[in-house]
């Protein structure tokens, strides 16, 4: 069984990897790049691509909320160790 210090270190390391803001930032960059590349196009596929990225953004927002809740719970747990 891991020591308390090892558990805290492992949780801290995991939480540092939870930089979900970076994923949101990259998605925003992808949306901007797509918009610039396809500016003025009325093709249905372009509209579908924009809609898909918008849906991905919404789902990522939900994922970020769940991730932040998990982070808070992990921090609460390590605070009790």
C-alpha cells in the first residue's frame, strides 16, 4: 500500500495534468483557422464542419465541468490525509 506522501504526490501529479483549458484553447484555434480558411464559402460541408466544432466546444465545456469537480474531490480527499 502506498504511503500518504505517495498518494498525495500521485494525486498532485494527476491534477497538474488536468489542464483542460489547453484543450479548449486548441479547439478555439481550430475554429478560427477553419473560419479563416473557408471564409465566404456557402457549401453545406462548411456549415456542417462549423456545427461539428461548435458541438465539440459544448461537449468539451461539459467535460471541463466534470473534470473540475473531480479535481475538487481529489483535493478534498488529499486534504484529509
